[in-house]
C-alpha cells in the first residue's frame, strides 16, 4: 500500500481561503479509494477550534528549532472521514489568529517562521509516530521547504530513506519571498542559499526551494503547466520550470459532487436536476431574499461572483464596465474577501445600485452554495487562473460560466457556438473590459432565447469533473517519482 503524507496549509472543512483547501479536502478521499494509506497534515488555526470539535491529542511538545530559538508544537488528530486522519499542528504563537496568512492590510510579518515551523513539524511528526511515507505531497509555497529538508538535513534518517516528494503549484504568483536574513531560520545548510537553491535576486524564495528539490512538480491544469513556462505567467520562475519540463505535469483539479450537487445540496432552497430544472427558480428567489434584492429580478438574468478579491481575478475589468453593466436589465451578486481596495470598490457599487446589486464581504459556505444554485450566470474574468473550481461547480448547477480563456478556465469551458448550438459557457481571449462586456452581452442575448438557453444549461449539467480520473493520474505520478529516483540511485526495489 502506497503511503502518502498530504501537506497543505488549508483543508476543507477545517480552514479555507480558496481552491487549495477544496483540493486538499477532496483529493485524499479519492486517493484512499484507490488504495493509498493517505494522511493529511495542516496547521491548527484559531478557526479549527470550531471546525474540528472532535479531536484527540496525538503528540505533544515537539521541539522545532527556528534559528537559535526552540518552539514547541502539539499535534492533534481529527478525520476527513473515519479512515483518513488529519493532523493539526498547534503552536498558538503562530496559528492562533483570525486569518490564515494575513489581514486585508497585508501578510503576517512572520509567515516565514510560521511555515518553517509547520514544515519541520510535519517531518518530526513522521519520526515520532514512526510513519515512513513513500510520498510527501506538498502544496504551494507554505510547504515548499519540505522537499529541501528531505534532500538535506533529513536525508540520512531511515524514516525518509525511500521518501520522494511531489509538489503542486496552485498559484505561482504566491512564492514565499523573504529577506535573505530569514534563510538562517530554516536550518538548511548554508550552501542551499545560492542560485541553485533558495536564493532569488538576493532574497530567499521558498517556492523556488520546492521547484529545485521536488522529485515531481505538478500544477492544476494542463494549460497552466504550459503558461507558467512563459514570461507572461511564470512570475520569474519560467526558466526553472522550463529546465524541469520533463518533471512538470498538469493535472486538472476534480470536484466533490457529494458536496456540490443541486440534487442533494443541503444548503439550497430546492433540489433540482436536469429532469426537474424548473425548481432552480426557487433557489433564485431564495438568493434574492438573502441579498434583500427586489422580487422583480426573479425574471431577469442574475449574474454571480464568488471569489478571493484580488487583482488576479479580473476585478479591474469588472470595475471599468460596472456602470454599463448596470444599465442593462440584470441583477448582480458577489461574495468574497481579499484586498481592501476591492472591499471598498464593491461596497460602493452596492450602495450605488441597491436595487440591482448585492454585496457580501467575507466567506460564507452556505451562501456560496446558494449563489451557485440561484444565479443564471457565473463570472470569472481572471487575468490568469491555474484551475478554478467555481466554474466547474457552476456547470453542475446549470449556472452558465462566463470566463476568460486562461489556465483551467480554458481547459474546462468550451465556448458557445451560436451556429451549432454547442458549448458549455462563454469565453473571451483578450484581457480587456470591452471583451468582457461583449461576452456578457452574448450570454444575455442567448438568455432571451429560452429553448436554446435551457439546452445550454443541460449541456453544462452533463459535464463530469469528478476526482476519479485525476486521482489516477496522481497515483501514476507517485509511482513515477519513486521509480525515477530509485533508478538514479541504482537501487533495485520493486513496488
């Protein structure tokens, strides 16, 4: 049985800021069904007190050196499901905070120390519990030091003699970049701070550590794996990724249809399906009530957004066309949190158009489900999008996606062809507000053709992006990682 430690800084249902959490809470379940002994490890944030009320103490007072100081960590155990343990790394000095990575004003200043602690504690826990993983699957920069540790200070420990690392890039723009003085806190050998290690233009880059030292690198859609090898999307890492292109793979994220399915969704006002589509109207009415929007919008197209409020997501384009959009006979609802400038922008828009616009700053899982079920269209005009999950959720709910053709959005949505009557949404190529508005108008025009619109909804709902196929691809990569490194070392071990 393949033993996998799944290391992530956020996991649903325990803590979430974005799609990383969804993947980390659902892919392990799919891997388990394929026969993996999979275990998940994440930080014990303040919110975990409520999201993981049933837990037991697994290990206490684990000593983690950060520079010259020793920090103590406890590890608690809970479960994703009865057979998948989730280890919660507790150090209140680092994780007992209201948010995961920072506030609307910026990142926490000690994020380097926080995730140095988490990464080393994950490895120390393996030693303490005598768990020898075949694969440590790391996610985003917060776990990017683990591959470097496995190749250096933990290399000669029997616990990790056969351990290989797989690193998944969920968003290459977030890199864990810190001043060079922070390097000495990692405990890594001094010669790891160079151009072939963590040094990046005079600073320390944790993402670079992962790209240099992981055995296999993945990202969350095929197109994004190609995009990040270019200067436009590589954020300075394109050279490294091109040099490692033989070890770089794009695997599309799957979704959990047990959680995101209008036929059984516990959060929505009415269950519906492709054979009972009229019930979706009740969800729309419920959503309008939730946002205190007028009943007259029940017969108008309702556009929705659920997002982290950041530049990446295309909100500059949306801001430029909002007045023109509101001149149309539509409604608009938004749920999200992120940069303060976008908090201010959308709250202002909400006040300006109170009869058409509903704004909720924050994250609310129940409301997210209501938006997916109650809207007619879903907007994702991203500048770039590694994978995206909401457009996939929208398909299942018959809520037609309007997206920019980038990354996973391009891989998952086919543009509607008016002549053939085929497609699963509306896409635009050029990153411009003019193109976005034109694409929205294309969708609104089809919405008036009720028969054609209903066919499009049904075609969307027939799409299947479950985890089964993607999980199989990860299993193949795990085996490839093991065989690749073993051959390099000349070992003859059959697995």
